[in-house]
């Protein structure tokens, strides 16, 4: 299990593949498989059967993307961010390699 620099609720941009350039918020990170779910990106259609209190039909939901295909995104500057680990006030935090700013969870 690896420690990734992308975490839930981060803003990311897709760097490769069919959804290249799409930005969104990370819903979930699977550290074992190295995959992320991004809100409203990589939507797939699934057919569901009717169950108690729920209609059947076609449902669109997000599919997993590999974590190597996404990068942190700074909406204020409108650019991708390379992150590094740093120590600030005795805490291990993510920092922007270019500016040295601390990357906080959104």
C-alpha cells in the first residue's frame, strides 16, 4: 500500500486518455489498486434491476481511473501542481514544488 499525494476532496485534472483535460473533485482513492473516482468524469452506464423502493433502468455513475493518469490542479492559478512532502510546524504536509505553498484539502 503506497502513500499517494492525491487524496479525497482534492481538485484534479485528467492528463491522459479519453477524458484528458477534464477537471473534477476526487470522491474516493483506492490505495491498494492505485485508482481514483472523480466527480462527473469517466461516466459509464449501468443497467439496474428494480429492487425494493427503487426503480430499474439505466444509471450513469463514475468509473475508476488509474492514479497515474491524473494530476493535482490549482484552480486559482489554472495549472497542474507537482506535489512534494514537506514539514511545516512539525507536521508532514504536501507542498507545491514550484511555489512552496502548502496544499490543503479543499
